């Protein structure tokens, strides 16, 4: 049986496809490789952006300074006045409010030695890109997470039938239940929060997800009657809320009663917050080959691979997102 061999175009990996007389960017990769590695970094970053995926996406403002504007439209009141025959009513107008935020830059890089690159340059660059993409995703996700968890609309999981009014009063018995999820969903409906793909969405830590999945009302993602669009990290639904799971969900270590850890569960509707886009300049992959450092690297001993991102997140409508703070049965069992 004849063996089949895949044909690899090595010209894609040629840093000297065209002669560069003045390298202003310090990046000697061919255009094809720049595209490949940049897309690879973004692909590796995207799965970590759990907290980003439900926000309004806004492009980075080019040439507009460091400030980005998020616009919010007030709902129109009911038109209960009957129209008089033959008389044109006065009509209405849009009421808008602007929320501004200042973008910031984040980034990191890895230095690769000439001896390391001498043996397997492409494998090492791929590995570095994968690690950097993962780091970029977790970093940018945390930036958004911290903003979302600063919201003012918060509920504390009750201690059985006893209401809890502060984070420091949360005990090991304060868990997220079906009843609590339904209560939060009812609040969002009352606030006229629009649903996302037909449901409200919750971002939950795996330990809290364990409590929810123990309920008989829990529906696994593979048992959806009509799957439709599946969110990144989605695990199932309960009480009219679809949940996505991430180990990056906010935890307040030891801030509950008796030193228990407190977990955040964010339940939201559409347009609750806005974020800058990762694509279109929001996240960049930067590779500098051996010799690009000029006099700072006289023996061409160092190359670098890194990322830089311009990022901001902002809560737009506090009423469209509820933060549940609770403990977890799984966490309590693990601690004991």
C-alpha cells in the first residue's frame, strides 16, 4: 500500500520572503505567518473569555483618544392616550445617556534564546503562542469579571429559611437553589431585561454548578429539546436560566462567616454590560525574531513572542444583571 505524504509549503515559514531594508516593526515573520500566528493566539484566547461573551461588543476607538462611549437608550413609556381622528399626535423622542470608559493596555511576552530556536523554531513558537493566548484570554476575562462583580444589584443565598444580608454572614449552608434562581429570573423579568437567545444566562463556578446539577429540575445541555446556539462553556439550565461554567468565576476567599469562601454567580439579560472587541486591534500577537533588537542584542541571541491588548469593560444597566453570592456544598466538603 502506497504511503501518502502531506505537502508542506515551507515558504510560509520563510522570514525572508521579501527583503526588508528597514524593519520598523521588529517583526520578521512573513505576512502569511503573521496571519497564522495572530489567528492562532486569538483562537487560544477566545475560550477563556467567558465573561466577555454576553456583553455588547464595541470596536477599539481608532484616532478617538483613550475614551470609548457606551450609549444607553431609555425605554419609551406606554402610549395610553387615544389618538384623535384627523389629528396628528405630538410623537415621542429618544432619550439617551452616555457611559464613558477609559481603555487600558495589557500584555506580556516570552524570550526565546538562539540555542532554543536553533533546534525547533516553529514548534517553540507555536508552544509560546499557545501559552500566551491562554494567558491573554484569562487576563482579559479577569478584567471583565472584576467590573461585572462590582455591580450594585446583589442577592445573598439564604441560610435555609433565614435571609442573609451581607457577604460576611454567608455560611456553609447558604447555597444557590432552584428557588433562588427562579427568584432572580423573576427580578430580571420585572426589570424588563431582554433574554439572550431565549433565556437569561448565568456565569457559575464549577463548585456552585455542582449544587445546581444536584437538583431534579436541572437539564443537562445534551438533553435540550431544541439545542440551538450553544454558549462557550454552557453546561445546562434550570429555572429559566442557562448556565455557563468557568473556574475563573469570582471567589472571595475566606470572607464568609467562619472563614468560608464566597462564590459569585452572575445572572443577566442582554445589554447589561459592554466590552471592547478582541478582534480588529483589540488583541495583537507580536513576534520579534533574532537580531531585531539591534544594538541591545549584538549577538542575535534573543527572540520574543508576546501579546498586547487594549481593553475595557463597563456595566451599562445595573438592573439587567444580578450577582448571587453563596457558599457551595462541594467547597464545604472539600474543606472538611
